[in-house]
């Protein structure tokens, strides 16, 4: 048994899982999303170049990826620090920071934020989607990728001694590329060696989550200790959702606060509203999946910070939980979703 067993690994070291409290399992505190820049609608170039004005707030919410400056969350560490203090006051205890290689992960900043705010921060190991894989990453074998991921958890990442406490978010697209498949296999191998939590970013297709699970399973991964992120923009049909849920992963609704008409990365997708998300959670609870649900905001652009008129990291605690309680989800079930499920997922075997 390793010294990680039965513990959660934060950027400040190992902690007793009981200490986490309410946990958002999919956030970003410092990163860049330049890899996913999407050109603005024709005629909107001037707004995109000068977005942070009151009269442009609605445009920015509808077109968050069409403005370079909005994608640079790493410029807002002071605002994020203030927000984490608000999150703590609102009853938050921990945050899983999902920034992996390809998104400019910054572990020293995460460590400083944890020290400054008292919020437990758990950092992510591994690689984001294919378009961010370097030539070196693309040329690595599964064994080499596994060694890197294991080392990020056991020794520290990016030349620091700051250790990651989860693998992910591991990025995959649709269809899943060869390089992404190698990273998935390495993730499963590393998970077998470490007994650690894994979290996946699936492609934007209803078949994508199950295909990822198939690849992980074939490589020996522990699906019961794996989170499937972004289900809110991926699986819409209730029957398909229940089919996927049967595979045994955690089911994460992590885009709370995101409401947009035209989702640029796949215009066939209708991004749900927060009310629709709550309805889906109530459905999953009714179907017996209360032990498998996780929630978060996945803040990854500036406009979602309260400094820029956004909902911030406390939106779920302040606004969504009261709504859940009026839609058939009990306080005990809310506590499972916010406290118990994250704790069980994050604890090393
Ligand atoms: C890095 C943040 C991220 O990948 N978020 C998911 C965005 S989306 O695929 O749901 O649009």
C-alpha cells in the first residue's frame, strides 16, 4: 500500500478526505484557452477587440471564444484569489483544477492560491486535446506517457515538486485521434499503478463518452474511479444517458453558468440552461444515480469571473443548490453530490 492510499493529494500535500468539504470537481484557476479560439461572427470584429465594456457583456456571454483577451484566464490571478475567498465564505472547501499540459498549467500559482485562501486545490496530471499535443508528445509511446503521468503524481510536474492529485482533464475529441488514444491508454496504466482518480474531457458527440470508457477499460482502467465531464453538452437523450450511466463512471454536469444560443464548436448542439441541468440531475437522482453525480462550473474564460460580470465559482453554492432543493433533490442528496461523491472519487485506493 502506498502512502497515498486513503488520502487526497492537494497542491499543498496529502490531506484527510474528510477535510475537503464541498468540492467543485471541474474548474480552472489559471490557464489559456487560445487553442480553441473561434473567429467572431462577421461584423463583430470591433466588439471582439474591445469586449470588456458593459454594453458588450451579452455579446461576450454568447461569443466567449471569439475574443483573444477573454481566453487568457492566467492574467486574472488576483481576481481568482478574491473569488476563492468568496467561495470559502459561501461554504466551499475544495476545487479540482483541471488544467493539464497544453493549457499552460501553472502549479506554483495554484500552490500560492491554496496558501492564500485556505481552499484545498487538487491539480491535474496528463494532457489536453490533440491540437495541444506537442510533436514530442505525439511521438511518445504509451509507456513513456505513462511514466510522465505517474511522475507528475508521485514527484511533481513541470519541473516543480508540486504533485498532481488527479489524472485529467484528459482531452479527447471526436473522432478520437491516435495520439489521444495513446494518452488514454497511458492514463489507464498510470491509474492502475497509482489507484488514483481520473477525469475525462469527451468529444462533442453522444457516442464519445462510451468510446472513451471502452478504450480505458480495455487498457485496464478503473471506470468506477473515473469522471466523465461535460455531459451537459454531450448526451441529451434520457435513454442514451441511462445507457451511459450503466457503464459506471461518475457523471459530471460541469458547465453550470454557461448559457449560450450558438455553441460554436458544434452548432448542432443546443447548450442547456441551468434549469435544464437541474432537471437532468433530478432525473438521474430519481433513476438511482445519486452516488455518481458531480457538479462544477468549468470556469475557463475571463467573462465567467464576477470581475467581468460573470457568475463566479460560488454560483452553484449560492444559486443552484437552492434550485435543486425545489426540484425534488433533498439536502442529503445535495450533500452527496457536493461532499461525499467528490471525496470518494478523490481518495487514492
Ligand atoms: C479547458 C476547458 C474545457 O475544455 N472546457 C470545455 C469546454 S466545452 O468543450 O464544453 O465547450
